[in-house]
């Protein structure tokens, strides 16, 4: 289906990077598709250098892989491009809404971390000041009252854990838009596109404070966590889903031995340091043996899927619902 923004308006779906960089189990896409008469769905991602690039190079690589994958998934499933702009969400989102005649924006609930949370709150406030309706969706593994009412948060973390642990997990959202079902703009908005990895890394270096930049030694810049080449591959939605299916089907030991045998990043000479787990991986790489013999009980799954879950390439609800997990 297609929709002309001049006739039917449009809906922004703001992908923020806060565990929402996927096409499945995504509340914003589902709400946009279900909103009959509200017009085309316009997926957008704003690269805010102070939020998305103020992090180590290996995290920038993961973000790049996730953004490229998201753009490919949206195009393949829905014929809908991911509109990418660089700057601040508070400045750019109202402009995007004006360009396509949007009247509503769908965005995930606020992140718990300070910088992304501030970005999301500022972006939503700017949209509302421009007259747009902002609709939030809950990405949580468990439904709590705190998304709608942050003042209801318990006074201490132990109280929070106790309260949340008593709640049942949420099932993945049903009714994922079928291929070709999502209404899209006849003429897509202009997009800067996902920058190349080299461009993102250079931009990240540029926004790194001088003190932090000076503190990074040449050796530190060349250091990657164990299995980073595999992990970056699993920051793409299709590859992450395939890896999760293999983990569920084959089990931890077989999965680790097949997928996590290379602790040195494909023989690139990049060494791993910084944790007991990394040291164990280094010993395996230099001394032989199977990864499953040296990895801790839950380390194979943690290494493989935590980055994808953090970015939202995989849905925590879908992972929990997977057979055997």
C-alpha cells in the first residue's frame, strides 16, 4: 500500500537506538500500520553524535551494523526506506514532520540511561510543541506502571527488583506488518543515509573529549572484546535470528564450539584483554581446546546476544519466548 502525504498525512516512527533497532516486535511500526486513515509510515533515525557516537569504537561498529541491517529489513519487508539525518532529535524531528505532513510520532518509552533518555525527552517535547501527538510504546520484558508513571518507581533498587520479579513476562507483540502491508510515502523524504563505518568512526573520534582521546593508547584502540567479529555479524537482525535459532536447536556447548572458536578476531592480530572471561578466551585461542570447555555457564549466550539485545536487533520478549530458553 502507498499513501500520498499531501492527502492522508503521515506518521513518524522514530527509531532511537534504545533497544528498538529491528523490524519485528516493534510497537511503533505496529501502531503505525494499525492506524487506519492516519497516512504513511515514515521510519526515521537521528544520529546524535553526543548520544550515539560518544562511545568506544567497537560499540560504534555494532551500531553501524544494526543501522545497515534495519535499513535493509525495512526496504525488503515493506519497500520503505529508513530516513537518516545527523544532528539533534529536538531540532530535526519537527522539521521531518513538517516535510511529510506528519501528525503523530511513535517512539519507544524513555531509556534508563541519562544521555539517550535526555535525547528522547527533548525530541518528544519538541514534537509536542510543534503540535504533533507522541505515542509511546513499551519495550519492556515485563509490563510495569513505571513507563506511564515514573513517580511510581520504588524508592530503592532492591524494592524495584522485588516488585518487577513478581510480574509475568510480556509476550512478543502480535500482528507484525506483513510484507507490503505498511503504507509508505509515494515520494520518500530525503535521507543522508547510514554513513560508512569509516565516517562514523571518524565522527566518533571528533566528538571524543581531548582528555579521553589522549588517554587512549595505541594498544587500547586496537583492543576488541572476544569474538567481536562474530558479535558484529549478529548485530544484523537476520543473522541474529539465525544465531538464536542455532543456539536453541544445538545447545550451548555445540553453539559455542561452532560459533565462538575465534577469540582473536579472525586472525587479525587484535588481542583481547580486560576481563577474566577475555583472559580465558585468550588461553583457548593460544593453547587449543574447545570454547565450551572454558566459557562460563551463561557466557556463550551473553557474548553472542547481549549486544543485539542492547541495540534492539533482537527482542528480549522474543528471545524469552524461544523454545528452550
